[in-house]
C-alpha cells in the first residue's frame, strides 16, 4: 500500500480502537480503480472475528457507522 493509504488506515484503526474494536488485519482485494480492502476486526459485541469490505473513500462513512453502533 502507498504511504498515504497506510496513514488513512492507521487513523481508521486508531479510531476503532477508541471504540474498543481491534482491527486484526486489513487485506487489499481487487485491482485498478475498484480497490477494496477487507477489514478483519474483533469487537466487544461478538466473540468471533468479523469482516467488512470498504473502499478507501468510504472509510469515514464506515467509521461513522461504527460510532453509531458502539457509543
């Protein structure tokens, strides 16, 4: 990943950590302009590891959804 993308995902991980959500790994899937990232995380709500797919430009929206679910 480019440094710019890495920084964005690091910020995303830091914000989720504040909500008690641990990001276990982020895997890039797809290619070209349709890059998706598979985010594996564990939260206080579930015992099992959950996965969500997100595009880079959707990180803020996804973070907002997490904030609504984990006040």
